[in-house]
């Protein structure tokens, strides 16, 4: 929908960053939005959603917590790990020179990922055991 809006306004991304272009969230000059601008918009969205919840109930069960662009970057990185994306691809996507930055700061091991990895390890050991047992 945002790309359609930009087409109607004849607004096009003019920036090239690390070989990438055609960014979705751009300002009126065609440059990527500054993180401060995006963080301000996120704060407004959180405020408006939470205010709406308080209008419905004096003690709402669910409120949006504070988060920022950086939180979204962290979540995106963790989800790439969950999806099995090669860590070198993740490192390149994030623009890290050192792989330890990617591994130590931006990736979390979710309970589901841990369980899935150990299930795979268990299957591997069982298949190896069966190979040896059948010889």
C-alpha cells in the first residue's frame, strides 16, 4: 500500500546504500526515513493503541510495550536465525564486520529453536546408532 501511495505521489527512492535501493519507507525527498523519525512514529502508534485499550477498559489485559527500530532489528535477526538463514548471510545483511557482533548481540536462542535443534541432533544420533546396529 505504501508503494502504491508513493506511485500516486510520483515519489521514488533515490538512495543506494550498500548496493540496495528501492526502500519502502522513504521521506518526501526520496531518502530512507531517519531512525529518529521512525521511532517517533512507533511511539505514537504505541500511545494511540494503548489509549484505545484504556478507553475500552480501565485495567486492560494487553498493552503494547515500548519498542524501537532497534528492537525490530533485533527481532528480525532472531527470526532469520529461527528460519535457518546462514549466519554469514545475516552478518552481511546487518552490515557487521565481525561475526561475533551478530552472534553475541543480535541473536537470541528461542525455546522453539533450541527444541528443534536438539530434536535434529537426537534424530542424527538415532540414525547413526541404527547404521552401526545394522552392520
